[in-house]
């Protein structure tokens, strides 16, 4: 008799036990963990502790159907779920989301999202099986025509001065408590036209951080055309797509844009600015939105 892997020596196949993963209180999950490390500093090795950002699988279920699993920081999951649904065009309006419940097990987190029948019917028609990875916005996309999806055109440009961009960049660090501890997460900041940071969300993935920000704004009922986003990352195409999908008129980033992001921003009428660092910046798209006199 051929035994299963790990079977006893007498050839008897041991029964397989399907043990359900242990349930965990989602509120008990923390966005970082502390590890003992050895650090070389000032010419000598030292015993020390270090805080590392957590990343866990987060499954998004719509009306009981699993849609996507992303690696994300276990914080602001309701914001993440709603923001993803809006930025991916699953929902046209936050009112199409009837409720979000978050559960967790030893395997990860699941956000159970109840959406309107109209939105669910549309989702089933274009349903994708995605497996996300940190820093990747298109993992699991099944065909090329899903990459460059049609986007709504931006409305009137938001008038922003260079001084406002400078002010927003100067305020980033004070609004990123998790990054201050771990040094390993991105931030997406919602800024007023004057450069005041009003809301910021953090995550190990830059697009996850933006989804969390979009969800937070939607839950507060804020208008997406009344401010701009400042990202602590490069401006890649999925960042522009998500902003355009919900009607954000300007995206600024502390690093460069990609060529595809610029093409996408130009087509959607989104102002795109990169290298926002101190007194410098680069306008890639929508230059009329930036007052170059200030």
C-alpha cells in the first residue's frame, strides 16, 4: 500500500484533519511588530529592537463572492475596501455600498462588502481573479484590455500654487506615525488647495494607501474635486487611474512619474506633478492647474 506523505511506517494512511483557521478579533491586529535585532552603529554592534511594518493577506468579498486578495497593512480596512471598490469602478457612488464587515483569522483578513444589485451585476460581468502583491497594481489581470481601462474625464482643473505643494510636502512627516516607527510604508495625503494636509492614510503598498484615502474621504462625504493627492512614492499608472476614476483633479508625488502614468493623466485630464520636494517640482500633465507665478 502506498501511504500519504507523513503516513505511519505500517502503511496505514493517516486521516486528514481539516482544521478551520482560528478566528481573531480584527481590532487586535497591529500595523507593526517588534523584533530583536543587532545593529551596527558608531563603529560597534549593538543589541536593539526594531519595529517592522506588518503586511497580511486582505480578501475583499462582494456580496459573498471573493474578488481579490491583496497584501496590505492591517489598519483602516473599511477605508481600504470602500476605496478599492470606488477606484476600480465597481461602485459609481459610495451610496451603492450598503455595509462593510471585517473578520480575521490566523490566515488573514476578510472584508465582507454588501453592494447594490446594479453594482454586483456589473461586477459579475467583468469579474477578475486577482492576486495582489505589495507594490503591484496589475497583478492577475487576465487580458491587455483590462490594463488601460476607460476612465472618466476630469472636470475643471484645481488651481494650486507651488507654495501649496511645498507646504503639503513639509507636513508629510508629521502625518505619518507608522512610517516614523517603521520607515517602510507609503502615505497618501489629501490636501486642500492651500496645501494643508486634511487626511492621510498609510500602507505598505502605495496604491493601497491611496485606496484607503479614497475610502476615508468617501465615508466622510468629502468631494473629490476639492483638493489634491500627494503620494510619498512614484506616480505610476495605477495611481493616476484610481484618482481619475473617482474624479480627483491633481496627483502630486515626491518621486518621478512613469511614461504610462503621464499618458494616462493627459488622456483623463488629470494634473500630474512629480519630484515634489522642498522648493522643487516637475509638471508632467495639466500645467494650467499649477500657478507658476507662486
